[in-house]
C-alpha cells in the first residue's frame, strides 16, 4: 500500500499526535511533555511531519524538528535538533521511514538555510545511511566510578564479606580523588532559583571560543532544565566576588548521575565544578558519574584530567541546510560544542 508524508498541525492534530507518540515512542510522551517541548520552546514551535496510508489515512509515522538558536563566532544561525521519530510496528520496513525522514529534511531545506543535528539510534542510523548521510561526530560516555558497592555486590554474594570489601574499595576511590583538590578560589554551590540575565551575558562572552554552539541564554536554560515536566536537574554555579564564572547541570537517577551541561569561562572553573560535583554526588550514594561529550572537542580533556574514562560511544549527525537527496553533501566540518543537554528533551 502506498504511503504519503505531509506536515502536521501542532495544535489541530494534537490529540492524534500525542496518542501516537505515547503508544509508539514512549509512555513518557505525556500531555505535559507535548505542551512543553512542542509549544513552549523559546526558539519557536516544533515542526512535525506524519506518514500515513494513502487509502484510509491511517497514521503510521511521526517525525519532529525542534528549533534551536545556533551560534558560531557570535553569529546566529537557524538550527533544529531532530527527534521523536517513530513508526508504527506494522510498518517498520525501510520504505515509510525513509520517506518520512527525507521529507523532513527537504521541507526544512526549502524553508531556510541553517543546520540540523540528531542523536540517532541504531535503527535511525540505517535510515541516514540510505540517505547517504554519515555521522560526523561521536559522543563518548566519559565515566567516573565514585563508589564500588554495586560492582562488589555482583562479584561477592556474601553480604557481610561484600560490605567489608566495599568499605575498603570506596575509601580507595575517595583517596584517589584527593589529588584533584576542591577549589577555594570560587564559591561553588547549588542554585534552585531561575537563571537570570547574568547567564545570557556569560553565554555571549564565552560561546565564541567553543565553535558551533546551541543557545544557552537564561530563557533557554530555564525552559530546557528548570521547566522540564518530568525530570529534575541540579544546577551548580561557580562565582568569584559574586560574579558568575561557570555552571554545571546534572541529572541524578537512582545510583547514577549524568552531567548534562558544563559551561564556564575557562578550564580551571570547569575542573573546579567537576570536582565539586564528584564529591556532592558521591556523598548522595551515586555509584557512577557519567558525562557524554563529543570525542572531537578539546574540552573532553577537562573530564579526563578529572579522572573520567571513555566508555561506549554513539553517533551524532550534523548537517548543513539546504540538503538535497540527489546531492547529499554539505555536512558540517566545523567543530561543535554539543552536550547531553542539547538533545531534544
């Protein structure tokens, strides 16, 4: 049966889109998430495309693009991060998925020049390869073990013996990190209130040295992290004489925590924030602190200098617009500053 693709209406087709995303993307695709992610983005409303049967009009696929303001050397570029791509299980042959993603990129290309980026899954990567689009970046999960309890429980079944070994192993991990030292130069603390104008000013001052970088204004940070309907993020700030020098945002879930953004005026502030985050999360019982980061960006060395080690990697697609399926070149050569927090949600 033939399949067609068209742009969808964010408001007019809200019920159908939310029902499809909840059923075939994730049960977390709630009304609150839809309103936040699709409608309240400070960079603009999301764009959505749907694939459907030509006869009967059954919805069989959804693709979305979420606007991002991208900056390169102080110059603003139109950008989108792609996400929420899902296909009905009965139609997961390559044909409908390929048509849906091709239409998404072609429509965005017709509307304006700019850039798009995506953090594709394994199945999504196959679609990109059929479109002759290769991932240009890799996100490496940099990981730092903070406590050994979980690993020891897997290896030592006797609870009493495992507890003794865990105490010794945890002491060794703490001793290892004393060489990094907690900073006295900056005042580092958790902040629970909304981000103010100082974050926008800091972004404008610090972003030019990082390459291509998505917006981190106060308005964006408040929307992306403070107002997230389903996830709580912790903010640490580093200040000197009351002036903002950097911040780190992390998410804590169960026994693991993830650094989702790190932005600072220089490497010394970044390292001080990382060291403080290690100590804070360790004291809360976190076993492993992870930080997905671009393999190619020199900022990766900051994490490795603080004892983070590379683990698995995942591809990232970055693409210049306009894109043409017949001549799919135009992939971006300039380096990006992308963190886990730059994902669509």
